């Protein structure tokens, strides 16, 4: 299927969804397509799925669910309370003296650096397990905090979004949520903040709203596959006509879908093959990515309810934190993106690096939006170098094999 024919098909599909927005027998298909678009995966179906029977594909997915160890790592759980009362779930992986101390004494001498906490922030429609490989690689070597954004993963639905007078989600709200997690899980000591996509935007909002915290405690930041603004201009790899059609109908259709979440979820399950094809196209670029990793990403995105997809989506058009970035000054900063990211294109990472002349810019060839899952060795290597510059790990720390063979509970 050519890019042109794919784009034409998407235009036709979106126009059809718009003309039948009130016909709920078709809402499931629209919900599947638009839900994945909002998650950063919108627009084409993998042709090879059409050549394999549905029962065979279902059995393959079940087999991958059983065999894949991804997302099985757990830490010491805790709960932070956002300022609107939302319960935010986080987990802490503490330093293991048997892993870290001998290595630190050998490399640092008798006085190792001040302990640093590394805080990982996940992206839209994902959860803390999106950092599986990096978590496994750093486990025991450095203190890490992994948390689920409001309405994602094990965190509660946003209280402001479910009350009698719902309040729209904003990126600034997520920045305040991150502050609540830091106060609960890492109330003192230096911090390194790592964010992917929406998680990177969350960090930018923290920087904008709490500059004193950044000055006093932040020792380094990693922005992975994220953007400082102008997301309304992203084409998602579609021709202009396709993008315009999507933007014309998306706000109204998402509102409608979010109001009929139960019906749409049934439809989304019924169109699982379409959903899986879209996720693969818009999450990964490499043809060699492990099918179990693809299925792992699919499960995370599937777990995000359509009403959550709908309520978060408008926040991205409003996101603009470019003016806040120069406040990072001379901090060690890593800016990393997949070269073929269709969701937050690498040009957005280049724009961030332009605002931070001292930042390290890494563009990963053949990398898509979920680059930390697709090319974990590259992301982990660069992140480890950042942690060394921030004094969180020894410069000669060895973190291979990047957690790729980590077993459940390991």
C-alpha cells in the first residue's frame, strides 16, 4: 500500500466517521482509529494482518502475553496526593548495596557522590512500565522513582476531571502532579528527571512553575521523544488533506466518543487488529523490533480508557513551554529522539536543543516514537552517560544487558 493511497484511505475514513458521528453502531471503529491517533498512532493498517486468520492472530497475542517478561518489574509502592486529591501511584527502586557500593568505592574512592534519585515520567496512554529496559538496567545501581500519570496505570482517575464540574487536563496540572510525587517519594537530595513525550512536557511544566526547585535540586534532565510546543502542526506522516480532515472532525468526535466510553471500548476490542496495526506503525520504525515488545506497547495503550484519551488530547495543542527551557542554564541535559518519530518529530527535539546550547542532542536512526523500547541499548547508554555527568552513577558503570532478559520480579 503506497503512502498516497494510505493517506487517501485515511481521509475517506475520517470523513465517514464525521458523517456518522451520531450513529453509535460505527462508533467503535471511529473510536479505535481516533483513540490511537490521540495516543500518537493514527492512520494506516498493516497489510500483512489481512493475510492471517483472526484466530491465529489472537493465539499469537495470547502467547506473547504469557512469554513476554516486559512490564513485570515492581518496586516499593507509595501514593502521592495531587492538590486536587488525586491518588498518584509511584514505586521506588532503592540502591542495592551489594550491587552499587563495591563498584562506587572502587571508582569514586572512600567518598562517593551524594545519592541522586532518578525520576522517570511516562508518556500519553502509557504507564511507568514503558521504561522497563532502563529500569532493569539501572536496578540496584541508583535510586529510581517510577510513577503513573493521573488516570493512567495504577494512579486514580483525575479528581478534577470526574467531579461535578469537570476541569480540563492541562500540562501545567501534570507539572504540579510531578511536584507532589517528588515531595512524597524524593523530598530531599539531588534529582535527575527523565521524561518521554507527555512526560517530558510534564517536566517542562515543573521547570516553568517551580524554578526554585530546579535551581536547588535538579542535577540533570533527559527529554526523550518530546516537544516544547507547536504540536498542532504535526502531520503524523499524513498528506495535508488527511491532516486537515482529521483536525476538522477530531474535537467533536472525541467528545462524542468520550461520552459513550463503554460502547466505544467494546468496539475498540472488536477492532483489535486495526488497533494493533496502527500502534505498530506509529510507535516503532524498525522492522526488526521484537514482536513481544510490540505487543507489550499494545497492551499499555489498550489499557487507557477512551474517555481518558479524549480528556487529555486537547492539552497538547495548548502546550507551549519553549520560554521556560532557558532557565535550565548549564544543567546537564540529554535531548533524544527517533529519527522517524511521526508523533513528536525529531525536529521538535532539535528545537529543544537549540534553546539549550549545552545539551547533548541524539537522533536515533530507524527509531520511532517509543524509542526507549525499540532501541533500549542506545537510550540506556546515553542516559547512563547523563547520570554520570550528574554524579548519579560512576562514569564507568556497566549497565548491560539493558534489561532485555530481565525476568518477572527481577
